[in-house]
């Protein structure tokens, strides 16, 4: 109701230059604090402004900042910006800050999606995959506490070796060659 009352005063009108709001009730409203459309979550979260790299829209999400206000992380999933075409149809910007790729068509989907928005493939929940991996008898499951990247070469050319280290001291390595677009795509998907 308060927002509606103030909104009437702030409505644009020809010749109107200002609006005075007198609040004698002592309501604790901060007129300059942005409204974030999702629940706050942890108590140390604050509203943060994140610009969309695709459309430039200034999104307001819950996030964490340092004492001097530097952004540490935000919890926004998708850009909230909207476009309007020449015919008046509105469409939301499709940039996603957090997403999971469809294994079938590589489309970006919401992290909670069960089906791909492009090809309708059922998406596998990463938590279910981890639970299944932990049940395997012959699988090595690491709780990664660090990793090391090494560059090297052999008779087939240059390679990149990645070694993952477990909290218990175990490690596992894998090598990637990055000469062709297919090799780079494979690296991007696996790493």
C-alpha cells in the first residue's frame, strides 16, 4: 500500500517538477534501497548491481560484498532485462549467469531445469550423478582441494596436463591437446 501511495505522487505529469513525501507514521522504509524480487537468503547478503554482458541491463540480485563494497559473488541466475521489437512484442534477455548445459544440444538451461528448453531432453541432476558415483565400487571420487596445470610437449605436439588433488593426498591427472576446435570443445566440456 505504501508503494502504491508513493507511486501516485511520483507519477509523471505535464508541468510536474517535484514530489514531496511526508511520512508522519515513522515507517522504516528506505526509498533508495532497491527491491530484489527473490527472498534474501542468508542474513549477510546485500543487494548488488550486476550488468548483463549481453544487453547491458543493470540487474539487482542478492550477493556478497567485501567491507569496501567490492562484489564477491551474486546469486542471480538470468538477466532480468527485456527487449521490445518493432511490433511491440516483449522478450526477456536470454543471458544466464548460472546454467547447466544440455548434453544433447549444448543449450543453456536454468540450473533447476528438468528438461532442456531447446530439445526437451531430460537433464540429469548433478547431485544424482554424484550419489550414483559414490555407490560404485571401482570408482575414484575425489573431494578436490587443489589442482595443478602443467604445459608440456611430446612427438605429437603440445599438451596441457591437469592434476587434481584430494583432501587426503590422493591425486588424479588428465591430459588435453588443444590444437583443433574439436579438442578445445572437448576440453571445455570436460574441464
